């Protein structure tokens, strides 16, 4: 079901909470040693894709070594991005994915790292360029998120961080209703994808040339 104007207004009301406050509240809401992915998503709000995508992207956006994190967040990012593209009214996970767990200490480590910079960054973030945070624009962003999420899952050395940073930046813009941040993040995402596509094309071309010569020699 797509979002109505009333639901969009309610979502904007949720955005009054700064991202830093939202992240701090998450730790208070989940005191256990492990956290189910579905419980985390529900605690972020049932109408806001921005916070959900931000939380899923942060582990890859930060230089924090957490074993197996790509496998945990890659599929949810793809699922949520596709839902945003299709106009879902709220993030949803199938039971097999919602029941996946991760350690609370890993989430705490990520949030503590983010809060060091986010509170200072929020001084310059403010609601502006509202046209860039409307439901229609968000659906187009869903396509961009989907491509970035797929890029994160690819086995490319050091190729996960930049797409994740782009997703986190745009998501933060959606949370804070800052269209300027959304536009800057989207432009950066397009540049990142073009560079990655060029790198992949160059690698494939080199591999084809190498193996062609090798086969001829053999």
C-alpha cells in the first residue's frame, strides 16, 4: 500500500527527533545481549524508511571490523530499498529475516562511533528543500538505494564502504528533512556507481585479455 498525504505528515512528525537522539534511544530500548533484526526495525518506527536504511548502512559505512556484517545487512538493505521503490507504507521483513540476530555490543560500538561526529554535524543540518524529501522523490531514491545495496553485496575489495556512506548520507537527509543533504548524497552515490562500474569494466577487460593470451600460449 502506498503512502497517503496524512501518513507523509506523520512521517515528518517523526523526523523532528534528531538522528543522534534516535540512535541513543535504540540502545535504551534494547538492553539484551542480542537483538533481533525485526525488533530493531519495529523500534525505528513503522512509517520511516530513513532510520531503517541508516541503521542497516552504518556498519559498512564505518571502519569498524565486525565479522560477517555484510551478510547480515546486505539482504535487508535490498529488501527495504525495493519496498521504498514500490511505495510500501512501512518497512517489512519476512520472518526468516526478521528473526536474524546480532550482538548488542556491535550495535553499541557502531552508535558510539557515529555519535562522536553526528551531534556536531547536526548543527548545520536543517529542514530545507522539502521537494527532495517527498514520497515521490523517495520512490526514485529507492531505485538508487537498491543499486547501492546490490553493490555492497558484491565481493569487491573496499567496495562496500562508499555505497554504504552514500546510503547513510541520503537516509540522514530523509530523517532530518534536509533536501540539500539528500541531493548531495544522491549526486555522490551516482559518482560512486560510475567509478565502480568503470573499475569493474576495466577489471573484466584485463581478465579477458590475460586469459586470452594465456590460452593462446597454452
